[in-house]
C-alpha cells in the first residue's frame, strides 16, 4: 500500500468520509470530516446511500460530539479505523469514464499515468450537477499542468473565470486583502478555470519520493509578527502548506495553511506577511492560516502591487 498523502480520502467503518489534509500520517491519518451518511442527505452514492456535506465548523462539532478521540487541530484517525483509502490517481480512470469534462482536462494536460488524479466529491462518488472538478497533480508535473491551463485559457480551449466567479471566490474565502489585490494575485497563478461551464482547479501534491521533507508539527509560539522579506525559494508555493523561503533577520520561512495564499509570490519578490511566529529547532517560521479564515493574517507581493 502506498503511503497516505494529502488529498486522499478515508472512509471509516460507519461510512464517514474524511479528506486527508496533511503529509504527516505516520502514526494516525490527519484529515477533516467532509461527508456524513444521513437519511435526509442531498448527496447520493451509487449504492443509494445518502450523505450530507459538512462545512468546517459543523465537521469539528460533529467530531467533538461523536468521535472525541479524533479531535485536535486535524481529525486524527487510527489506521485500524480506516476501512478504505481512496486515492485520486488510482480512481482517475473510473472518474474520467463517467465525467467527460474530466477526460477533456486529462487530454489537455497530457501527463504521465500516476501523476494526475481527481479528488473531492468526484473521488467519493458524491458529486451532483453543481460539483466542481478538483484535479490533483503530483510533484513537478504540476508545473506542466499550470502551463497547459495558462495556454488553454489564452488560446480559448478552456474558459477563464468571469468577474462574477472571482467575486464568489473572494466572498467565500474572505481574505484580509482588498478584492482588487486578491484578483491581481490570483490571475497570474493559472491554477483554475472553467471547462464547458464547470469550475476546476489544479491542486499541487508532493510525489511519494518527496513526502519525507514536508513540514510537520507545531512549533513553540513566539507571537504575532508582520514582516517584509525577499523570497529566495518559492518552488513549494503551491503546496499545502505553501512554503516560501525568505531572506529576513529573524524568519527563515513563511508557511501558509490556507489555499488563499498559495502561489502568492515568486522567487525574488518582496512580500509582506502577517501571521504567528513559531520556533522550529534553530529556525523561526511565520505561520499564516492559524485559523480557518486566517483572520488578521495575509501574504501579499509588494513587488506585484508596485508594478
């Protein structure tokens, strides 16, 4: 069995479905509850079982009531309680067979087998007519897919996002930056679009070979901090957490645990970042996204805004 990694899903003995949300899964599986079997649920799987999709707050409240042994920063499931591991890359053939838009995206990317998958409701077979497409691209192939998204939009093979869709995303994420700054950063990421009217995004996930170097564990909290620094390495800026190595007198890395600030800056750019500073060994890291909506925390590229 391949290692459990970010963007896999876990099903427990009662049919609850959890999204794997970390690479740190050596002893238990770190995840967040997403779908719960309920008689009046709006989602229906191929066997006719009904499910309800839980948002973040409801999921944590459910776990606190019904699975307190899993409670924590993430829901920590022992391997003995995992009935099934759903892997995006292994289920891709089945998903593409049932969803022509997914097949079109795969054909557009032209990536090697095993380097692309599909997660979320499509992976769990709980999609409906409003479901988005959450494509997962593994390792360095993600950057090839990003180029294909860019070229596909510029050449008219796929659709960019409308102003209404950008506003919808902004209102959903509620970032600590103005709307025009948000869109300016997003437009150059080339990690989302629409295909035949269906929204999709491409999500970076590490290859199995790179799992051992992923940041893990909470450090010693130093306190709130706002810094201005030059980015020296942004090769993992689209990962979760997004990692920006920086040149700064105190902080060596800025990590974002919220998707809003992934890909937010490139190597050589000056960023302003506000978050919680933690001590990790001999290093200080600035953590952005210490709460679900990252209230009071942000990353902006001052280089981009100054152009």
